[in-house]
C-alpha cells in the first residue's frame, strides 16, 4: 500500500505542471534526490494512513483469497520502507533523465 502511495505522490508534480501548462512535466520529484525525499515522506505519512485504513477494512467473509491477503493487519516498518523506496526509485527515473537532456520531444 505504501508502494502505491509513493507512486501517486511522485506524480503530483507532473499533474500540477499539466494544469499550469508547463513544458516540463517531470522535474525534481523524478530525480533520485526527489525520489529519496518522497520515499521518506511516504514511509512517515503513508504507513500510518494505510495502517488505520487496514484496521477498519473488513473483507467479505465468503472470500478465502481476501481473508488470506488481509489476515495480517499490520504494515511492518521494513515493508513500508521497501515499498516506498522501490516505488519511488523505480518510477520513471531513466525516462526523466532522457527527457531533461532533450532526447524526447514528448512523453506519451
């Protein structure tokens, strides 16, 4: 869950750039320094949010798959840290570097 949270947070900057009509969509958040800061923030903010939501989610008792997936309602710190940093570091880092160097005219 923290993995997905970090993916959404890292794409707030391009969303704001699109709304403003900026020519550059991927900036600081799509660099390794930006990904590191977003990863830290995702662990600190995202883990408690999703821990709270998991505590209030009750899967359908007739669904063995959901019951198995949600049997452990704790997000460990190691899972949150791994999810956040894999999520941010794997998110378009190479593409944004090529884009900043002008090799790509547009991102499709």
